[in-house]
């Protein structure tokens, strides 16, 4: 891993949303608002972190801060993708360049990464892009410049929020339990079958789909996406199912440039579904064990 001396980096990860874009217009820079977006700030320098947090919050962004690249990756794994990432380049445990490479490996290009550097030297932009970053800003961070950069990456050309693709942990559970009961009934046995099927089969299906994306075998990918989406709907995993539907849509439209990002989003949401399915299955098993003990007593 190359280290670029004299370069202090930060990046910003901003959470995207699956829901249709909010009709939020930006007629001018003075009207720019970060409301509805969340930033993951990765910065080990206390003063730099406080300055960045204050500027971002003054524009309306929600901000979560961690102190190094490893903590950033752990947060993303646990919480899902936010909307943008500010991460200092030279930090203990894992620097910003290594963290960016790992972000690209795990999540593709779906997450904008903006580098912040104290010295914009000749050739720096090429170095940042080579590491997988989308763009960069120089420090000290200025509100006007930050607003312009975030407008570029968070709003479409017509001024609407979002870039047409987004992913987040979302509000509420990954599996709608009330909807699940409405679909399959209250029988714990039927629910256990669905939950076990999800836990045992879905991770392998997602991995196979990933290989199909790499090989650009879009016919086979479409068939698997259709099958997986149906299973997710039956489980009342509605957010994940929506990404399955979106993947099928772009496949039918031949929008090949969007496929890797949408697959990455689907993978993240399916991971959340499996995690919740395990917890639900454990709850049903414990409930049955309690019932058996009470019956014997």
C-alpha cells in the first residue's frame, strides 16, 4: 500500500435511499440542504473532525464519526451504506487509501468517496482516482466548496435528490413480521421453513449472482434475480425485494453500467435480511423450548 506523504485525506460516505427521489430542488447554492442525507466522517484528528462535523451539520446533514478506516468498514458492515465518506488518509490501524480499496471491493461504485487533502499537489488527483475515490477537496474545508461538491454527487442534473441509485439500512426491520404473518399465517412451523430457507440458500445465491455479474452473464442473472425476488417477497423482505425488482428492470433495459451497483445494494440488503432471519428463527426456537418446559412443569 503506497503512502503519500504530506497528504491528509478525509472522505465522506453518504447514505442513498431506495424510495423515489424526494422532490427537493436546489435553485442556487444558497438553497442547498443536506436534510435527509447522512455522512460517515472518518477522521482521527479531533479538531479536523469537529470542524467538519460543524460545517456538515450547519448545512443540514446527519453525521456519524469514526476514527480510522477499520472502524469505517465495521460501521458500514453493521449499518449498511450511508449517503457519502470523509476519511483521513493517514490514520492508525487502516489508512484512507486501503479503506477506499476495500470499500470498492465490497460495495462496488455505489458509494461516492470524496477525498479531502491538505495539499493539492500535481498528480494528486490521479492518485486519488487510482485508489478508487470519486473526487477531492482541499482543506481547510470551506462550506461553499463542500456544498458545490455534494450537490454534484448527491443531486441529479435536474436538481432532484439522489442519483437514481441508492442504498441504506432503511427505517424499520428488514423483514416485516406483520406482513409475514399475513402472508403465511401464524404457524411457527411455516415461518421456520421460510426463515431456514433464507439462511441456508440466500447467501449462496447472492454469491452465484456476483459471479454472473463479473462474467456479464445477464440472462442467467435475470433468472436468478427473478427467483430471489419472489422468495424475498414471500418472506416480506420488501426493501431487499425492491432492489431485486430494480435489478430485473435495468437488465431488461440493457443498462449494463448500472448492474454492478444495484447488485451491490441487493447484496447488502440480503445480508441484513439473513441476519434478521437468524434472530427470528432463534426467537421461534426459544419460544418452542419455553413452551415445552412449561408443559412438562
